[in-house]
């Protein structure tokens, strides 16, 4: 049975060290591979690790005080976080410790009003649930870890699928790789039924070279561009009591009881304030008045979506006191329109990938809810391990 213990009874709290910006690389390189963990995740990369094994971290400064992170491997920890290192080092017990910390609230050891902080001394005295049996700790870490692993796998798969659709768009409709290959007598690397849809010549146009037979159009030529609408104020609340998500320029912002009437799929981007974010909508929802709504694009929807994603929308800013993009500027953006048959082929590929992403997202939501339900019950001992294993079996894990 789990019992409450002070952290210092089972682990050692170690403050991270200040890491100067000059010590950090924004991205990993061949010889700079160690992630540097800050208050809210990885802030860069460095050459030297302070910890060779995965460790749980507690954010100790700023508004994120009490945030729990898991390094997952070698790491370098900045002075905005503390590593909690088990005295009896064991990978499964360290992961159990992470989940025990994750189920805890750190308000009682957070001090400071202007700048919240957690000190090593206070964190040492923090009580957490701890199961004295290592086999039980291992089993609990396995159950919760299996859920997190599946969630992470879904997220990585969605990211990979998104990169694939972007790469196809860029190759086909920006770089015109298949056309260039055919013009030079090289194989396109595509199945014949797709390769045959591309011409074998580039011709001059007002925006540069484009494939023969393709046309230069504007977004206005292929889609309806309008503004969203102010959602019902009495229902525009941060609560899932209402069914429909309200989208703003930065993404989901609230919920309401009715959807806005527009043809799906649709694309939205920020109109006022937040510029540069672009979302592809396939479900009923509400689009707020700080967004531009692009709909009725049919098979052109994927092209419009990636064109808006690929350009710097902040360069269209005409606002003086706050960022502003006009519908007229969006309407006048150019795109190169291929043949209908190629357009439909790409739309089919795009839709297939988006459906797989949607299914993975829905599964991730279910798995996250299951993990969040099991976590406090397993850590506290309220739920027995065999019962939790049944939940995993029912979830197909």
C-alpha cells in the first residue's frame, strides 16, 4: 500500500545550473546532442550532460512552478528546474517517482508573490505517495508508461504524416519536381497513374516558371474569403459544457452551443492580434471575428492551406496599434492551379492522411483521459494493479 513520505527520504533534490545563451545551440548537431531542460521544456542543446539517465524534474521558478517534466534520457538541467534523483537508482522506480510527482500539487511549497519559486529545502520536505515495494512501483510505472508511450507514438505519427503532406505539396506545387524530372528525361519516382498527370515542360508566367497548362490564380478565384463572427457572448466560456469549439486566430479559445454555418473543409488564420497561425477545419465549430475564414475551396482546400502556412503572414500586417491582416490581402495571394485530375489526386492523398491524423488524435484523447483517471488512483493505492491492467487490456495495450 502506498504511504506518504517526504521527498528527501527517497531522493536527492539537485538544483540545475545557469546556462548562458552562448552555451546553447538552438538545434541539435552532430557534436551537440544533449537537450537542455528549462522551466517549460527543452530550451536548446549542449555538449555535456549533467545526468546520464532519465530524471524527473520540478520547475522551481516563475509561473510554471511545480510543473513536472521527464527528461527521457541524457540531459542538462538549467537553474529554473530541479532534478529529483532517487537514492536507490532504478529506472522503473525513477519513472514511478515521476508519476508520483505528477499526481502531486506543489502550491504548499511555493513561495514568493511577484516571482514564485520553490527552494531545495521546501521541496525536500514535500510529501508524496511512495509504494515501498519495488515490484509494485515497477508495475505502476509500466501501466502508466504504456499509456504515455502510445500517446507519444500517436503524436509522432501525426507529426510525420504532416511532414509527408507538406513535402508532397512543396515537391508537386512549389518546386515542380515531377515536371522538371520529365523535362530532363528522368523518372519522377511516382506511380505511372500519378506521373502521367504532370506535364513535361515549364513555361514563363507573371510569377515565374510554371508547368505548361497550369494557371496562375488568386485565392479569391478558388475560395470564399470572409471574416468569422462574434460568438454568442453568454456561451463563449472556457468550459466543455458546450459542444462546439470556438476558434480564434491562435486556435481553440472557448466553447459554444451552436456552430457557425460555413462549408467544410475550411481554413482559418488570424485577422487581428495573432497573425501567422493557420488551421484546417473539418468539424462543426464556431470561427470568431478575429479570424479570416476561407471556405468553398473544394479540391483547392489543401493548396490554400499549405500556401498560407508557407508564407510569412506577418509581412501582410497593415495595423498600426496592433497586428492586422485584411481579407483583401488574403484574397490577392497567388497560387498555381494544376489540372483538375491532379488536384483531385492530391486532395485524395491529403484527405486520407488527415483522416488518419484525426483518428490518432481521437485515440490520444481517450488514452489521455484514461491515464489521467488511473494516475492518482494507482499512485495513492486506491486502485489495484490487476484492475488497472484490465483497463489497459480493454484499451488494446
